[in-house]
């Protein structure tokens, strides 16, 4: 019975939108409420991204390279690139994937107006799924060569509104950050998915251990004898216990 849930489904059929939504919600719950899971996710993101990418040019005019490096640092600070990359890495662990949309932001105080916007996996979805179209897989359109051509992005997060409208984002403006575990897989699953039952048991074990310690500490006792007090050599009676 250990293998009762084994199947022969394809990579996409095994991770349907409903399955991925359930896995995401459970993974998010554990990351939000389990200190062990949250610590691991934060460690992974901080170790990978750190303080963010830095640019170092080793060729050309020193003054020009210094100016370009300075402008790059100013641009990364203006858009909060390091923070966004850490959030994307955390989403890859907990949600299974993250979408990074490239857009023009005229309000940036830098000469470069390119900005990156993080999109949750829930917003890349089909309003009406068509399983008969092989070029359209769960919110992503592919060309004849298997390259993404467009992403169907919901205008509002499905957890916020039930009535939805969507727009197509060209693939050149979208970065799909996920890990492929099987050939033919087009969407990601939470990286901590196999550990979710263990995380839940670990959380229960920690709370049960604490409760047992508190219960043990609540026990108290005192001793009292019914025998008559014995006299000391001086004739004084010993105090009663």
C-alpha cells in the first residue's frame, strides 16, 4: 500500500492547476507557521542572493567602467533588485515557481528605466483551460518548437477577486523561474513538498514536548508526618515537618 498513489501520468497531468494550488497553499502555511521551514527558506534565499548582484568591468577606460559600475549600483538600489531576487528564490522554494516581468518604469530616478515586477504563480493561469490544445499549457503559450511565446496573466490575484480578466504578456518580457524535474514539465512544484508531512510532525512534536515539560513542572508535593515531635538533648521539641 506504500505505492498506492503511484501513477503513470505525464509531467503536466500529474501537476494540474488544482494539485499545484493545493501544494502551494500547504507549503505557504508551513513556511508561515513553522520556524524550521521558514528558517531554511530564508537561509537558501540569503545564501544565493546575498546583498545582490554587482557589476565589475575589467576592460576599457577606467573612468568609463567606474561610471558604468556606479550607475548599475544606483539602478539596482532604485528597483530593489536584491530584495526582489530573494523573494523570487523564496517563492521558488515555497510556491514552486516565480514569474519576473520586465517593464518600463518612468518614475525611476535613474537613467535606466527598466524595472522588474514579481508575479505570483497564481496569476499565470487560464480563464478557461483547453486541454486539447498542445501549444497552450496552464497559462503559457508555446510555439511549434516548445519555446514560450506568451503568458496569460490575470489582472487581479485569484485570492482577491472571483471575477477575472486577463492579458497576454509576450515571452520576451517574462522570466519563468522554476525547476524542471521531469521531461515535458512546464510548471513548477514547491521544492519543500516532500518534507511537508515531516515539517507538520516536527511542529507537533515541538509543541507536544513543550506541553509535556510544562505539565511535569506543574506537579508539586510536600511531606507531613503524623508522629509526635521528638525531643532534642536540650529538651526542646523538634519543629513539625
